[in-house]
RNA sequence: GGCGGCGUAGCCAAGUGGUAAGGCCGAGGUCUGCAAAACCUCUAUCCCCAGUUCGAAUCUGGGCGCCGCCUCCA
């Protein structure tokens, strides 16, 4: 097996991947808080880690991939109040929307999708233990985690506790002993969803759910814990604090974080009203194209989203797809000369080397284009392109299937062929224009007959 | 203020010491009745300055510009 290297936020370095248990990978990905539809930022994160998960599987690892749903939270309650619906209706609606979006992006299902609300008793158990160990304290109906009680606090985000307090914008809550302390258990206000606990009715704080689900689904120390760059602090830092104070063991060996999607160099945010949902994108391009667009850049670098970029991706991706479709494997004709065969083997090796170098899909895709030239020149090796792309979650079967055209279109094609055969070129050209303008179909003449292609429109704006 | 990241052709984007992948767009060519597709050719010395080195986009120092985190956030 080729050595795999990945960027670990914890060490700040690229490290060789060595799983805790040979041949197996325990992988936890922070999922969505289900109070709204997913946007491009979500798409990027989930495409990135889906690709990583697929590649680990390709390398032969048995990957247990867990992704949670945060289905209890302030924002959900707020949303429920706004639209005057029960919390459950909100969460089930957006969970369904989540799966629709992910299917469009060809994201594989996780091994399991634990819901926070199903782990409340486990969270209470953890909180009790943290209180016993002196890492948490009861303050009214709340329970807070004592940040100064964990000497390694800040090791993931490289923050120094004193600096955090000095520049703190956190409300100095009366119940907190230290401004950096965070809530493990929140007492319920009237009308809010709540669960009974030793500290009265209430609900869990945000971070504790992941600690509980990681522990119960995967164990005390896992191989990979992943999420968006914005989760490094405070979410993952707090998870580490809770879990490591509880078990005395490292929570995760490797921490992976994807870079942000920005719009016109600004982070997407509700206040700037520049959030673009996945559904919005899918009105313009297929999920495959969006996936390709995201994979064209390395997952850790910032990505400046633009419709122009999306259009470019559409054109580039179409070329790859056409190359596969136009060059069906022919097993009777002779293979090209050895130097070309060697080049192909070489490109395939480079593809995998790039993927093993912190999942550099951008570089890897570059080799696919070089391969494309060889395929179009020789008519061979289309399977290598197809299989490599499919490792990245591209070229799903439906994309590679032939377009279906109406009888009307097929009749026009036949008419054009007849006109051409009789050298009535004015007529054949008229029909061709009609196909393009009226039916959105282009026609390509090849030695073995005409090839039809549906025009994919992407509107830049 | 603290921490982190980024600045490579018109645009997108790889490349972390050995002389700039790849894509989109554009130009010219081959093929074609003409096209389309495909193929071929062409388009950068890497934000600026100084330094280390036989050699730097890549390392060091100093600038300039942009962004993120430090508050909910993929």
C-alpha cells in the first residue's frame, strides 16, 4: 500500500497516516445542524470528506464513517418558533433536504447518522463524570465545563487561554467561573424541548453531543475527526477538552479541516445575505459538475465561488465525460505502442501519488486531462479515466448513459443524413441549425455516423 | 491585539530547493462539403525588496495586499 500523508491540524504538519488498528479507520465527521438548507460551504466539506472516505476505502481500509445530525440547538428552536412548527417537523424536513442534496452530489451514505437527541442519556452520563472529576460544575440549572481545569486547552487551535480571555467577546455570564467556560447542560426555558437530568429539565450544549457520539459509535480514541475550518475553535477544541478530561486519552489522532468557500472574497453569512444554497446551484448545473468544481481545488485552500468558475468546470467536465462516451473500449484493435502504454501507467501512478499526498484532487485531476489526450488520440484506456474519476465520486452511471432523444429529433437527424448524402448542404445545414436552436442538440459527424449531444447550458451571472 | 492561511498567465489552479502540471477562454493549424468534436502549435519566470544557496515560485528577513478564526457557523 502506498504511504498516505495528510495534513493534521493538531500538529500543524503533514503526517504519514498510520491507523490505530491495522486496516481499519474510524472516521467522525461533524454533520449539520438541521435548521436550514445546505449551502455551497456544506457541499464543499461533505464532498471533500466523502472523497477522502472513498479514497481510504480504495486503499483497502475498512472505514467506519460516522456523521451526526445536530437536531437540538438554539437555532432550531428559534426557527421552529419563527415558522410556528414543532421542532421535530423542522429537523425532519431539513434532514430530508440534506439527503436530497447529498444524493445529487453523489455522496455515499455514512456508516451511521447518529442524532444528538438519541444520545442525551449518554451525554448526561459524561457530564456527571466530568463533574465528579472536577472538570465541570453546576451553576444554577446549567452545568459548565471548567476550561482552566484542562491544561492542554488550545492545543488544536493554537490559542493561548490568557489571550482568549483578554480579547474575549464572550458574554461574561454570571454563572461562569471563567469567561471561557462553556455550557455542557442548559436549563430549559418554558416551552423549549427538554430532557430530565440530575440538574433539572434542560438540554445539552452544542459540543457535548459529539463527544458522546464519538465515544459510543467509535470509541475513546479515533483515527480521523473532520469538519470545516470554522469548527476548529471553539467546537473541536471544546470536544477535545471534554473527551480527554473524561477518558484521559487523545480524542483523535488526525484532525482534518477543509477550507472555506467565499463569495467575492467574503465569507458566506446570513447577515451579508450572500449564502448560495446547493439547490440554487443545481438549477444551473448537475451535481456531478458541482462536485467536479469543488474537487478541482485542493480541499484545504480557500475557494472563491463564482458562476464563471462553475461554467468553466462545466466545460472541462464535459470534455472528460465526452472522452469516456466517445471512446468505448474496443478489445479487438491493437494496443498503441509501448511508450504510450508506459505513459498511461505513469499517469495512473501519478494520480494515486497525488491522492496519497493529502488527497490532492486538484493535481490528480490534472493527470486525468493528460490521459484524456491519449484516449482521444488512441481510442484506448478509457477505463482508466473512468475508474479514476469514479474513485473521486465523478462519472456516476447516469452521467455516462446516452442521452435519449425524441422521435422528432431522430427524424430530423435522419432527414439531414439524407440531404447530406445527396449533397444538399443548404438543407442539411438548416436542419442542423434547427436541432441546435430549437431542440438544444448538437450534432457531430464521425466516420461511423452522426453523434448527438444535448447542449448543457450554464448561465453565468 | 493574538493565532492561522493566501498572493503563480485574461480567468481558475497544481507545484515546498533543480530551472513553471492541468483546465477554461483566445489565436493559428490538421481533419470536415461547411461545422462540431478531437488532435497539433502558441500565451507566465511565480506581489515587491533584501538575503541564504552552485541553483528559489519553493528557505530566511522585511514590506504591501487579501482572507479566515478569536461569537453561531462546513
